[in-house]
C-alpha cells in the first residue's frame, strides 16, 4: 500500500488571472479560473504542489469525466497525469516525506536526475515559479539549443567537458548561424546551472568545464553604443509631428536617457508611488526577486525634461498603486507584462531608428543606446566611475554602493544637469 497518495485537484479557494499554462496564458474566459495542484496525502496531512496550470471548474469536471473535446485540454491533462505518476513514484521512495524533500529528490538525486538537462529543467522551473519570465525564457532558449546539439540524448554530468562545450560553440556559430553574443548568453546560463549542481553535490568543483585552462565563454566585441551630446540635442530638437507616434516614442526614449539610463521594463513598471515632487525612486526589476538588503534602489532627480515628459504622457489615474505611464493596466500576468514591454521596446527602437536615419546618425539608436549614452555623458562631464555606478544601479561592488549612498539630493540634481545639451 502506498504511504503517500497523490492526486490532481483544482484549488477552488483561489482565483487566478491566467488560463491554461501560466507561462503561455490563453485568453481568459468569462468564468472564474482556478489553479490546478497536486495534492499529497501522508499520515493524515495534506500538502500541495503547484502545476503551473489553471482551468475553469467546468473544464476540470469535463476532463475528469473524459468528456472534453478541446485537444489542448486533453494534451495538458495527459501531461499532468504523466507528472502525477512520476510524483507518486518518487514520493514513496522518500523516507520522511515532505514537499521540500520531494523537490530535493526531484532536483538533486542522481537516481532521478542523472542527466544535465533534467537538472537544468528543474533549476529553471524555480525561476519560472518566481515569475521571472524573461530570465526563464533566456535559460530555456539555451537549454533548447544544447539539446539540439546533442540530438536530444541525455548528457551525464561527467560528459560535460571543455571539449564538448568547444564543439557546441563551433556548431552553434558555424552550422546554426548564432552570434558569439548568443553563444555567450547560453554558456553563462549553463555555467549558473553547473554551479548550482556543484552546490547540490552532483559535480565536484574541479570537474566543472568552466574556468582557467578550461572552456572560456566567448565575449562579444565591444561596439560603440553611446551618442554624443550634440546628437542628443539633435534628437531633442527633431521636428516630429505633434501628437504622432514618432514624437511619443522619441520622448519616451529621452525619458530613458534622462532617467538614469532606465531600461524599458523599469519604465513601464513605474508607479505613481515612485514619484514625488523632486525625484523618482524605484527598485530595478532585475533585483526585485532578491532579498531586501540586496535590492538596488535607483533615485532619479526630476530635471526639467523629465517633468515635461511626465506631464505630457502620464496616466490620468493618479492612484498611488497605478502605473505612471499607460503602458500597463495592472491586470496582466508576468508573461503578458513581458510581452507588452517587448512591444513598447520594439516601437521605441522602430521610431528611433527612423529618426537616426533622418538625422544621418550612423549607429542604430535603440533603447539600450539611451543607457550607454547616459553613462557616457556623465563620464565626459568628469564624474567618477563610482558615481556613475550609483546612477546606473550597479550593485556588484559593495564598497562603491556604500560610498555613493552618501550623495546628497542637491548634488545629484547638479550632476543630472550635465545630461542636458547646451
């Protein structure tokens, strides 16, 4: 008799705003949608594990009765039932069952996760569960590429050698047409997973394929991405048609530039509560899932160009929890937010590319150019690297952050004035 029973249930006490798979949500129906969970019953106690999927109560009952005609629902249910069988088998091999022990068994025990790719999947599942969708997709892209290279076969940890990674790099660049930058991103993702495997005892440090005299992750060439102040002025003075999309996204690009080189994600996520009469204060999206002590807070002085852009484009909803700009509504899932941010970013890049061509600026102008140009402008105004690091929100050097934490607001305001071309 099984000591741990596992079943698939719908959690009717909690409504969610995604439908189908959380990572790839479908259009939400009018009916309420509830998450599906695996329920574990052990010694009279129940515990739960999320599936990452949600359905209506009608969907669930039809699936239980085998009456649904929707193929995507059948496929989803089949996949979940397959997971249920595996969970039941693994749960009953654990001496002292608990959800943490189950996760440990699934992710760390070589008997169940013998190959690198299975461990990789388990590692990035935790990232997805934290709603770090962009990071998850980056890691997932790397995993798909690596699996394609080995034609889908499992790869044991001892097979992960510098020679294998060098072969992958050549294959990805020559046969797949990937850039060195793309390969570098994939390899950095793999290195993070390998380091986690070392911590979990699946590899020894000396067996890592990364390091000195081992595989070296390729670095992309440092291409000039910063504009000169003269070019910034030309962009500011560019005669776009009043009320046009070109004017709007030019102004948003300038907001990124004057806003400490802010990225598009952080700009879209700004809320009214981040704004006061003199500044904008926010936590970078990159650090919002870290501990409070390691979160990076950015403070942007409200110089005149920023005030004008906010006045012109801000959301009429002044609720403190409402978004500053009307790019997000507040009802989106993390996946939908990422897609919306990407759409805004594409529009910025599209219109700035067109403006750059009209102004005969040779380099392509993107949202990322705003960040580089911000840093470059401050550097040319003789600001120290530590001060620039504070403005950009870099947190890798703790002594730098400690020093810059003492900058007074009026000093920051004076420094920010150097961003405005004469």
